[in-house]
């Protein structure tokens, strides 16, 4: 080919072979540099994702193992005790009493969701929870009995099954007694494990974490709807794709592609029975790298095309000679030594020895002497004594403790961490050790990774403790004044006879309860973050709820000269069953939001209902709030349910609020199976609406809701104490005088004698010289808090109130508070604001029965 009279060959000759080679090498270097950089970033990103997956899977495994171990220890202890009782000739009733008492202790001290111990003993069925089986119930035909007898004497865990009554996924831990035919057992609900795993191992948004058995049945999953699925039998689901690859792959970590999305999977085996699996969507992490690779490849191709046109002939002739040399690689052997040791004859066979081990062997010696020489040579001085004790063969059988392997970690003289391991390969007929493998491996990278995981765990724990302390303090500071307000208002309700004042006081009580509910939710951030909010289903009066809402919001409407229009369907059933507090909170948030952002015009509150086809006792409650307020911009709608985000900040800078109202409302509705719908036109107004299914208790209509509410108020009974106890003496210690006055007022009608103390020291002085039946002790006090005060009380010599129960009286109401105070030595726990009904019930629980005079009829407040 010629161009301007010059052939390609002539041009190449003029350019020169050396120059062409140099140009080609430059291009190869540039391409290799770019690809190497990409591969390095890809590898780093993959390691980060693998690390996250490993952390999630290991944490889930540990939590699951702990829960199974708890049930196993309970069964082992019960089996030992029942065997002993049978040997002692204890009666059937004594055995049943033991199982019932043990069941109650388990539910109180470990988890109240355990169904309790049960068993089939000497031909009879025993149930610690008091359950009486049907006549056709045959224990010996149940899988838990059959498998326990088959595995005679060993702890047996039954394959998961779906409980017909509760719909929960269950398993059973069971063990036979000494006679081989009697068994004791306890059921485990994987629903309990699901709640526990969720509390401590909540994954990020693009993660699926689950625990399954070896048959592929999902026991625990952060996606609740997946629990109970069998991934081995499903088709075209992410779970099925993960499990198929998991059982076909020997690696703990691997990648899969499912419907165009790349996932990184990390799995950990649990006792050879279950798998803890973490699945992370890596698409978003990999996409920027892939885009960069595509662009880089396009640029490289363009460069290659350009250079190919110039050097086409020479590239063809020298293609073979320009091939890249193969990369040389060698895999590093992590094992420093592997020896097969004949324990009986004290000799050994060397399978592998590195230079350090070879240097340690000076002469031909027996196995024990060899191990001591190697241990003395390769171990750092700070680990030498540990390793010397570990290699002693005469104590090895005892240290194995029935296991077939034992390990220890030590620091080598080279400054790296190593692991020494004995693995039993053979026993003699008499049960003595015959042959063991002794291995030493380098675990320096593994140790660093574990230390890093431990550091992360310690930091996370410290952050959690700091948050709990902050929430505890905030709970105390906010709930203390609420306690005073609601306590004094309670006295107005009890003692006033004026209908108007009672009406006002009822409104204060309702507002106070609503405020307290909001404070509880906002303060208990651990529940919100862990998704452990619980719905409390009760029977409630709809007319009372509507009247409270109107009374609560009307003053705000009046203060802004807004017209408040009420449009209620009077045929709505009045007595419903649902979570009244959450329904009240949801509507309060929506009404308050409408009042905040409406400066003129009106707010319309509508309540209607629909009967559901095919259901006789369920209705769909339809609620909407329409306002003529400022409205919402279309671009701000996406941020409406974002926490702490205020939309249209410039225009709404003078409107109070944290930005939590709508996000909490949406979350609560989602928990109830509903959703908040929003229609808005900027500058003209908005409509917030939702539909909620509620159970109908009575079909009597609401009618005139306000008149109905007032009739209920007219029939309201006056408060009357549930008991009197004039011979009872109690002590209340609290640094806030208002709280002491509230406490004494709430118990006025019980006629108990109450001593008060405003500090821990003053309380200790009173306890030292007086005898009390109950002591109520505040926690958060200056100088000496309740825990310190309790400790000093316990250290007094033979004080009169030594047997008196001590109740922690505190405003700290966050998750885990009760357990904290019980561990500190308190007998029970009562939160502020003080609920008078709970207070009286607690006193009746702990007071001597001979000092209590019960009232035949209790009033209500």
C-alpha cells in the first residue's frame, strides 16, 4: 500500500525497528499500569465487602450459638436433677413441682418466651408450663421422644418444624435420662432467636443475613417474610441461588450473579447443623470501577487501532516475539512443621519441617524431647513457658477433655503469631492416645484480622454504652417533671367533685399520657433503630379517643383563627380493638402537622369506615386530614419521611419541631400494615390519609361522639384504694420534694405510714434506726445515687429493715433498665411517672399479707 508515494514497508524501515519496539513496550506498560491499578482497587473493594460479610455472619453465628447453648445447658441440668430425684425416690408430684418451678425460673431469669421444661418420665408425661395434652396425644410417638431414645444419653436437637398453634418455626432440645427410656426436653422458638438477632446485628440496607439448617430451611432472616422458606426447593429466587452455590462451593466466601446483580456471599458453619450466611449486594460498589474499566478499555482500543494502522505489518510479523512472559508465582506454605507422633513408643515421622524447625533439632531424640527442643527454639520468650506446657504428651489426654483436637497460639521469635495444634489420629483399644498429628502454622494475618474485629467490637460497645447513658439521663430529666404534673393531676381527679374541673383534668391526663408516649418513643432510640417497637392491642372506646383528639387540637386551631371542621361517620362501631396509643399518636401527629403549616382557612378531620367482605368482625377505618396550608413542593415530597429533615426550610424556619413526626407516623403505620398517603399542591394545601384495619368488639355506633364521651364521664367512678394497711411502714428516698409529695398523695387512702428522705445519706440514717416493710429508692440523686445508697444499706450491721424489699423508683425507662437495676441488687423496678395502679399492685405483691386489708370493690381513675 502506498501513500504519497511511500510504501508501508518503507515507512517502517525509516522509523526503525528499535523505535517500534520501544513504542510497543511503552503502550504495554501503560495498559498494564491501568489494568493493575483497576485490579488493585477491585481487590480492595472486594476485601472490604468480604470483611463486612464475615463480620455479619460471625456475629449472627455467635448469637445463635449462645441461644442454643442456653437451651442445651437447661436440659442437661434438668436431666441431672431428675435422675437424682428418681434415685432418691422422690414422688411424681415432687418431680412435676421441680419442672414447674424450673420453668418459672427460666422464664423470669432467662427469657419469658420459653415454653418451659417437659418430659416423658417413667411412662408419664410431665409439663412444667402446666399444659395438659389431649387424650389422643402419645408422647412416645413424637419425633422428640423417638430421636432422643435413638441417640441415647446424647443431647439431641430435633429438625425444625412449624408449630400448628402459633405458626412459629420451632425446634426441640432433648436428652434421655439414665434409664434410656425417659426424656426431658425444652422447645425453642426461632421467633425468639429472630428478635435477638435483629436487636444486635442489624445489617445495612443492601445486605441479606440469614441462618438456615443443612436442609435449606430458613430459621432466622432480617427479612421476616423469608423465615420458614426452603431455599433448596425454591426456583429463581436470590435465596435459592445463594444456597445452590453454597452447597456446591467449598469456599467460605464467593460471588454470584443473580438477575444482573452481583452479590458477595460469606458463610460460616454452626456445629455442622446450620449455616450463618451474609449476602451483600456489591453492584453499587463495583459499578464505578466497571465504568472506569469500560472507559479505559475503549481508550486502549482506540490507541491500539491508531497504532495498528501505523505498525500493522510489523505487529503481524512480531506478534509471537512480543508475547508477555508468564508471571511467576509460588504459593507460600503456611505450615512451619507437621509431625506424626507415636505417643506410645515416643517416636515421630516428619511430614514437613521448615528451616526454623530443622535448626532446632540438634540430635536424634524421641518425640517428647523433639517437641521440647522445637518449642524452646521457635517460641518468643514471652510465649516459651506456654508452649513448653502445651507440648507435654503425658498430660495431653486430660487436656483434650474428650475432644479430638487442642490448640494454642504463641508468639514466635521472629515476631509473628503462630498456632500449635494436636490432632488425635488414633487411640489404643484401652482408650489411650496412640498417634497424634502435631502442626505449627503461621496465623499472623488471621491474628491481625481478629484483633481488628475485636477493636471494632469494643468501639461499637463503647458507643452503645455511651448512647444508653445519654438516653438514661434524658429519660430521667424529662420524665421527672412529667411525673410531678401527672401525679398532682391524679390527685385532682381523685378529690375534685366539680364536673368542669374534672373535664379539664381529664384533658390534662390525656395530653400527659400522649406526651409521655411520645417521650418514650423518642428517647428509646435503641428500639427504633433495632426495629423492636411492639404493638399493644387493647379494647378501646373510639368516641373517647375522638373527643380527646378534638380537645387536644382545638386550642391550637383557635389560637390561629382556623376553622376546624369535623366530619365523622356516626355509624362507625364505637368499641374497637387495636393499639389505641399508636392510633392516637398517628392522628395527633397529622393534626398537629396540619395546624403548624396552615396559617389561614380551615382544617378538616374526617373519619369513616368500610366493612370488609368475608369478615364479620373487621372493619377498615378510613382517616384523613385536609388543610388549606402552605402545601409541599413536588421536589420536597421525597424528604417528607426523612428523619430530622425539615422540608422548605427557608419558608418554615419559624415552625417548631424536630422533623420526626412524619417519619415516626409512617413507620407506625407500616407496622400496622398500612401506609400514609399524601396529596399536596404547593401554596394551596395538603391531604394526609390512611386506612387501618381494626377488630370490632361491639357494633354499637359512635353516634354523637361528644355526647357519648360525656355520658361515660358522668358514669366515671371515683377512685378508691385497692387496699388499706395502717400497720405498714414504708420509706421513700428521692431528692425531688415534688416527687415525694406526689408519692405520699397517691397512697393517702391506703393509710400506710410513709417516711421520706431527700438524699441517700438521710435514707441510710432512717433505715439504721427504723423498721420498714418496703423501701422505695430513687436512682438518679446527687452526691450518692440509688445504687450506692443500696450498697451502703446492705453493708449495715443487723439493721431492722434487712429483709425489706427495695424497689428502684426511677425515671429511667429505656430498654435494659430493669435488668440493670436487678443486677445492682434491687428487688423490683417502678418507673416514673408513677402509675397508681401499678404502685398499689407492687405493694400488695411485697407487703406481708397479714398487714393488708383488701377492699371488696376498687374504684377507677
